[in-house]
């Protein structure tokens, strides 16, 4: 039926001229079409290269809409550097090639999309970009720039979903210090600036560096930004109280269409701009790496009140010896080793360690051989018992009936006599 209908259409279209047939049927494969483009820049003609073909394509109605596109991206294993969030990246996606600012994220326990500062080394992550909406499962490639030497492809990936809204959060850690400590409560300062901020975080859980957990209760009336918090145990004045929160991040609505025939210039990185303008990189004091020196904390021992210690039973009495004023015999006879004696003792300790290890290996090998020998003996005993049992059965099967018959005859003879 389809072929019959095609034949009827072909006969009808042959009676029309080329213009009418093109208006009704459209241009057939193999025909030449003339495209007239208006508003073309002059650089398109002056920099035109006939060796590069011009590909003409069409966009669907959905691709003219704009929004945030979530993609799954992975840095190419041949690319030398990892990619940083909010650094400009050139996407070749569908019919378009454009520059945008991606924000990288990863699923944190399948509950939230946590922002990443850099792409992972050898695994996929998510990226959210502002771009024309495109169908899911569409592949793409990314470039840092078209003029970079070496391998140019920076990342590859596929489109996951398109949405007008995004839910990306960034970890925010607020720190404060106690200035007045009671039994299980404390007044904290330096974490917030106003009572309104504290009201937003009432009931939030806090924690100290030593691991004591707590909760934010109320803002104090007098010092602005101070609040009261309760803890599981009494905290120290040197403890730092911190609050872990999540801050929403919005991607930038940046879209720069790329073209390589009219002298297109991409957005440059901050380092490239500083290098071109000869501007020094600012060295922030808090951003510099420095050696961390932590003082050893000494905690006081358990102090039992005298009234309580006096009422303890005899077995639980606390016996404390008075410190001796004179040196004991062991303290007097203590020998201080010299450098040569220390080296000799260290050498002997190494020799003994090696010897003990060899002895332990030899003992383990003997135990292994002894176990295999015992196993072989047990197998021999089982085979011997089975053979003896089989021979015994065979013997009694042959000789048991004869003996029983001879006893009957002998008994009959005695009766006859």
C-alpha cells in the first residue's frame, strides 16, 4: 500500500514544474539550494577559508530556550591540569559552541549536591552550566582554549537533565569562642553578628574541637551577636566552637557563543589577565601554608574531696604515699649511658631482633611440617584400620560357617556316645 501511494505521488509530481514541485514536496536529495544570509560581518568574508566547510543546521523549538543544564563530566586523562569551578570553559554541545562558567558538584550521600572546588582526578562529577536547553544523553567535549599547544580536549561528558532551578550547596563552617562557662552551658561570641542571624540557627547542633557536642539556644540581649549554648559536658575556655552549615550556590548566567572565523576572543583566566597586565598575585596572610604548632595539653587528675574520701569503705580507701625527700636506692644507682654504650646497645637490640625473627620463622616452619606429618600419620592409621576391618570381615565370612557346622557335629557325636 505504501509503495502504491508513492507511485501515485510520483506520477502526480511529474506533471508539475520544478518550482511547484519544490513548494509542495520540498527539495529532494541531490538538489542544489541557494542560501542568502543577511547581516553577515565583513570579517566573515575577509577571513573565509575555502578549506573549512560551512555546516548549516537547524535548531528545534526547545533549543531556543535557556536555563541551567546539569551534565556528568570527567576530566580527560591526557589533559595536564584539573579543572576549577567558575573557570571559563568552551563547550561543543549539539550545534552550538559556546563559553560558560561551570560549577562542579558531587552527590553527598544522595541527599545534596555539594560543590567541588576542583574536578576529581580519576572519576566523574556533576557540572551545572547556563546554556540552551538540549535533550538528555547528548554528548559534548570541552576545551580551555583553541590556541593552547598540546592536547586541547579538557573534558568529556553527557547531558543529564535540564532545569530552570539548581540546588548546589557549599560547606560553611562558622567558628566562635566561649567567654563565660557554667556547668553545661556557655556564652559564645564571635560566631554571629546580630540576633537575627542567631534566630535563624536556633536549635542547630554545634561541636567543640575536643569533641563535645552542643546546641544553640538563645541570643543574649546585651552583647550583639552573642548567644547561649548547651553542651553534653563542661567545655574549656581554650575550646573552639564551630557550626557546620550549608550555603546555596547559584551558577553565573554567562553565555559567550564561540566562532573561529571572525577573530573570536574567549574570556581569559585570572592568571592570564595578571600575566598580560603584569600584575602581581596577591599573597593573603591567611591563605599561606605555614607549619602548625600545637601545644601538648595537660589535664588535671581526678580530685576526690576529703569528706567523700573519709566515708569510703576500707577496700576503696585512697592511699597516697608522701613524696620522699631523700633519693631512693634505685635513683642513686641509676647509670647514665654514654654515646658509645648507646650505640652498642642499639646494635645488639637490632641483632637480637633479627635473631628472634629468624627463630620465629623457623619455629613456624617446624609447626607446619609437624602438622603435615601428623596429617599423613592420621591418613595411614585410617587406611590401616579400614584394611584390618575389611580383612576381618572377609575372614569371618569364609570361616564362620565352617566353625558353626563343626560345633554342631561335635555336639551330636558326644550325644551319640
